[in-house]
């Protein structure tokens, strides 16, 4: 029965080179969605502020009105 035990153990994943992974910590879905929503709100607020800057203020930070509008209209690329 030694050969059969060896085959069964290999089928169950008891290999010599098997790595044990740490348990994955999962977050509740509502928490992930809430954090994403909050980041979207912050992103949109900062884009509105950029859009509202005067030409003089934009010149102080070294960007043109066109660059500011392009950045302000950009869709957020936020990770979940």
C-alpha cells in the first residue's frame, strides 16, 4: 500500500516542493466600495479646484490653462 499512499498524497497536494501560502485577508465589499467612492470624491474636488485657478495661479505652478483643463476633465484612474 506504500505506492498507493504516495499516489494519493500527491493527488491531495502533499508535494515536497509545495509552498504554504499565508491566509489571504479579505475586506468586506462595502468597505472597498466606500473607500473607492471617497477617493473619487477627493479626486473630483481637487480637479474642480484646479479648474477654478486663475491664469496667474496656473502660471505660478507652471502649467497653462489648456493643460489645467485637460487634467481637470480627465477620468479618475483609481484602484479598488
